[in-house]
């Protein structure tokens, strides 16, 4: 069975600083990997996804993530954080053609002005 | 992008009553929809997979008689929480997968917050 670990429960960064959110996965085959963002009381918005090909994936809102098979990681990065990026971020791995998603426990991002 | 709509977004009910939550794909057809439950400050837990025209597949530990799922058309799935109790209070989120061949992305609704008094 697949699993996802997000080691950081909370992260606080200053506006304009760089950001890296960690994600490690466990899956027996080539994984489908996703990063989602959730604002309070809202659903999930897809930031980016990796299915195959280039291991550096570009997403919306200036986010990118790099798939590293040797480390079983899919860390999310952003060069310069904006106050509006404050939210909960979830990493997910998909089985069954990406359908059945298993989510990590999430990382709460706080941005200091 | 594709839009998935959930209704109601918030619902408060009395203990013992049943509540229905709708999940609609607005601009695409979805063969498969998924229902998740999210406890406060926790991750999303998959409850069941809903396939159009067939019975839902429930995850281990999810009571199928408590959480009734119906997927009557390619654009609508419903989750009915029967005889709701305060412990059923939670944030319920659905997602949908397009019927298009090769579709691998899921689109999420905005969630429905259920409060059982």
C-alpha cells in the first residue's frame, strides 16, 4: 500500500523568502505525485503533478517540485513566498492510474510580513 | 479547468436525522467520483469510490450503511449520512475523474461541512 510522509507540520517563512516543503512517498511502482493547496474551509486546488518525464515539474502560482526516485521524494519549492501563499499544503500519491489518492498529513504554511 | 461543485457547503442537523450532500461535475462527465472525509487539522481520508451505475466501493472501516453513496449519472454523486450523530461532524470533500480516455487528474469540490448537534 502507498503512503506519504510530510515531516513538517508547520512552517513559517518571511514574505519574499524561499520555501521548500518536504514530501516522501512509499509506493511499489512508478508513482503519480501531486501537490494540493487548501485554504481554510475550502476544497483542494491542484498546484502541480508528476506522472512521468521531466523530473522537475512546474506548477501554478510559481511553485515547482522535483521528483527524486532515489530519495522517494517530491519536494515543493517556491523562490519567493507571497503572503497569499499561507495555507495548508498536501502531498499525495496516486495508485490505480492516479485515481486513488493517498494524502500526507499536510504542512501548514504561515507567512510573516 | 474543470469544475466540481458540492452542495450544501455547510449543513447543521440534529442527531438522528439524515443529510444528503451532492457532488456535481459541472463541465465534464465523470465515470468515477471519490468521497473523502477530513477531520479538523488533519489530512483527507478516502471513504469510498463511486462509479456511475454501480455500487460504491468502500474503504476499510467505513460503514456503508451509515454513508450511502449513489452515482446515478455521469455528473452527479450523492453522499447521504444516515442517522447522523455528533461524531459524524466533519468536512466532506468529493473529487471527480473525467470520462475522457487517459484522464489522470482529479478535480476536487469545495467541500461540505457537516455539523451534527
